[in-house]
C-alpha cells in the first residue's frame, strides 16, 4: 500500500481542533483600523445624495469612502455588472454600467459607503449617521414576472431582464410524445438556500513590505480575487496580493466578492491596516444564495419503461447581478432531463434578473435543482408504470457512448451510473426493504415509514469553453538524498481537505514520507493559479499539476540540479459553448456519478419528517484519502438534508425575513440520520492524476428527490417544492385527506 489511498490525519487537523488555526477574523495587525459597510437595505432605488458630514465628525472616524473613491467602480465573476459602491458621484463609466447606472441600488445588499474608524464600535456608530436620499424605483421579485412585457428593466445590458437563455433540442420531443404510453407532467419549485459557513465574511487589508496591496480573506480562488481587486483599483496585477489563511467553510458562497475589494480600497487609500468582520445577520442578508428555480416538466415513456421524450422549461432567479448564473443555469440545463438515455429532448432555461439577493454558486452548482425535477419525474413514472424505481433507472441510465441532450457523449472515462446505482441499492437493501404492521397509521402510532432512491451525475471542472488549467511548483532540497519537498499551490482548502490531498499526491509522486512534504499554499505571491475550489475540480486539476511538478523536479534532481524546482501548468481537454440554436456541443471533459437511497419516518400528526438512514454511493475514480471522502459524503448529506427539510429562506419584497440562525433553521445533532453508509467505487478517470474523479458536490445532488420519493412512499403524497417543513407537510396531508 502506498500513501495514496490511506486514511491519514489531515495536515491541518491539530491546529483546528486545538484552536491554533487562524481564520481571517482572528488576525490582527498593529495600528489597524476597523471598517463597517452602509448597505442600501432597499431593493431598487436611485441614490440622489449621500451626506457624510455628521459621520465624518463622529469620534474615531478615519475616513469615509463612497463611489467617487473607486477608480474602476465595477466587478463581477461573470461580467462586470456590479458597482463596488453605489452612488451619484461615480468617477467614470464602467464596462456595462454608466455613471448614472452606478447610482442605482438593485438589491438590499448593494454597498453605499464604507466607514473606517479606530474601533469597530466607532465605525458602526458613524455608519448610522450617514444620511442617504433615495428615489425609490419600481421593483420586481418573481423571475417569471420579470420576463413579462412591461416589467421594470433592471440592467441596461439586458432590458428584457433575461440574462441568459439556453435552448437545447435533441430529436423531436413534441412529436415524440405521441409514441409514449405513459406521460408525467408537472410543475416544480426549488428554493434559495443560505450557505451558513462557520465564519461570516471577514478579512484584513494592508500594504506588505514590497508595497503590494494585500488582503487576508477567506475565499475560493485567490487569483480571481486578485484580478477583480486589481481591476476595481485600476492597479497592475502584481501590485495586488491575496492570502487565504484557514477558511471556515465556503460551499460556493465565497466565490463572489464580499469584503475583498473594499478592504483593498481602504488599505490602499489609507496606507494602514483595515479590518472587517460581518455579523451573522449581515452575512445572511448580504451574500449570495442558491438559485431558486421554477420548472415545467413533461416526460414520456413506453409501457416497458423505455424513455421516449422530455420537455423542460426552467426559469432561474439570478437576483440583482450576474454572478455565476450562466454557469449554474447551464448545469441545470444539462441535468434536468436526468442521467438517462432520452432520444427526444427539448429544454429552455432562462436566468432572469430580479431585485432579489444575487443568486450564485452553491454546492452542486445547479445540478441539485435539475435533478430534483428529473428524478421526481422518474419516480412518478415508476409509480404510473408499476415498475420498481431501481429497475426503471437501470433500464434507462446512460452508459458508455450514450449522448446527453447536448448530443455529446459523457467523456473522461467509464460511465459508471449503472454500477453506482446498483451498488447503492444493494448496500441499502433496496429489494429486501419491508414495511412492518407498525407502519400502518393508527391514532396510537401516527408514524409512517417510506423509502426512496435517486441517481445523479454532474460535470467536474469548468466547462462551456472555459480554458481550464491549474499550476503547481515543487522545490526539492537536500545534500545526498531529498530531505524536504516544498509544494507551492494556490488552491483553497475550505475544509474539504484539499491541502492534505495535495500532500499525499506529492508524497506518492516523489516516493517520500509525508513528513518530508511542506505546503506553501493559498498566496498569490508564492504560487501560480490553481483555479477555484469549486465544480468538484480542485483535487482532479491541481492533482495533475502537482504530479507534473513532481516529475519535473525529480528530473532536475536526477541531473544533480540542487535545489531542484519543477513547475507544471496542466491544461484540461478543451470544451466549447453549446450552439445557440439547438444546444449541441462538447461542454464538459469529465463527469462524476452518484446514487442515494433513503429511509424516512413521517409523523402524520405533526408533519415532522425524519431521515432514518441514508446510503450514498459514489464513483471517485481513485480515493486519495478514503476517510476524507467519507467526511465529504456525510457533510454533503447533512447539508442536503437542511436544504430538503429545515432551511426555509424567506424573502418578501426583496427583504430577508430569516436573517438569524434562530429563524433560519440549520439541521442539528438530533437531525443526523441513524446511519449514513458511504459506498466508494473506483473506476479510474482519464483526466485526473492516478484516475482521480472529483466528488465533493455529488452527495448533494440526488438527495432531495430521494427523500421526497420516500415521503411519498410513506404517505401517498407528492411534494413538488420544499423544504418539507412540518407546516408544509401537514397542510398537504390534510388537503389530500
């Protein structure tokens, strides 16, 4: 056995359990000032005037910054459609936003002013003294309404509010329904979700010893943060440095900007360290959420279960700005017909601007929404056909050489959907499942038991034309033999164990014990671009770069170049944007496969749903550290459980009504299922180092439809929206009766 494949303790385990690990909010510098943000707190308005005179005279105030202080007042991960600060005094037109457009706030979290003071309390007090004159504008909060003629136009580049439209046509779906013996047609709604990572947004900005504007922050992509800061400050890239210390969770919510640019701006202007920590309420109200989506779906099959056709319309709420909506929406487009062979498919997916909170990356990146629809349709078909849900799936699951709705085959190695689904069913005991007489409803025993299953797939790595790559460097030192190997990587360890995986890959590639591996990580001044900790890509991509850097360093070492430094910039196979007319195209280079089965209990008197046990099966290609994979599975299951059952994020007229953890209910210890069985399969990919296939998002993807199928099995009632809060369940049960 080599070090690759062993369940070794993580390199950061000790510091995290002892409290020694430093998160952004834990880091202080001498002479630091504190920042607070004045947010708009109204969904759509034009700023007429900002009066800072009272605030400037408040005790301890160092400076107040508004739009006039931002050299290039725009940012955005997808497109530059978001002002850094909104105000009537912006200095110059942006790429997409004129100075007039920069004076408009489009959701409650738009930033209006930054207050820097000697203490946090002084900054907070002064912020509340700023007087802003607004002219309220018409607003729209439902993306379906925002698409209609006459709706308020929210973005000058998209006057119809449609940010993105994907159109996919395979075969002749509308005509093919005539060949179907059974048709299921329904509407669905998937909700927003709060990331609720352990540490709210926090950071420290300062000028380092080489004159670089430096930001210590928690994020998911150091070099993307660096680029967006450099753009907004209109500074050369090399004048910006981004460092990630310990990161208290991310889940996609740290991909987009929060405090990075404003910290850099203040430190640059003041030549002084500036710190900020958001409260939990600020975090919940003012960072992006999982996209809520509205679907109409129609699926047809032959009497023997063979799928014939599917049509899906998806309308996704982008919120006020682009963020990652085009990419998330594409993943939904690709998955909403499911992991199945469907010869005739018609999909129209729209991402639509509203005055809601921007909606962006969240674990699964659009695939959980798409699979909720696809797998719900499959479970309803199974019931209508009188077929076992596993049998129906295995009959139709994609196999090697089969094509997606985009008419591309699933690339990157074996398509293991059948194997994963069958392994899940076997471990769960699907065919042996029974309901006892105790499950029959009585006044004495209102608890009913049910079982559900769902399959899933998702791309690994960025797609639809993105030039996917990752960089790593390794330096070998020693006299006779290698005494130390230093690995330079920029990849973010958000808690998933990325740095441990890279250390194990380096140790294996160099044939060294783990204690000889040192990591220099997550600092743009020390390492090249590893890309984002998202899209289940980082172990796959950075692993190839570390493997290549190790080979390059060893070659120099063997040629007696001491110390020996090897670098690798690894590029993934190319992809392309799908065709605008019919959606054909090679959109991805690698996929992951999963299946989940669940057992639930439903209290028919209270509406409480309890997940009793879960089996979660995954093809990981090669398990670098099986225990870390098991941790990812168990963590993903619990996060998906919250999405499905308890986390009811509520917005009304653009305002967040659940800004605290006492009214946005996260699952707790008592909600953990009695058993979560992890099934790890290894069918090597053709892309990742040693056959690695990313899996971090996969435990999330089929969970909601599996649970809802189990609730239906228990009660006879289908739910087309969630979370399954007790009031929602009991209302539906009462309506059914």
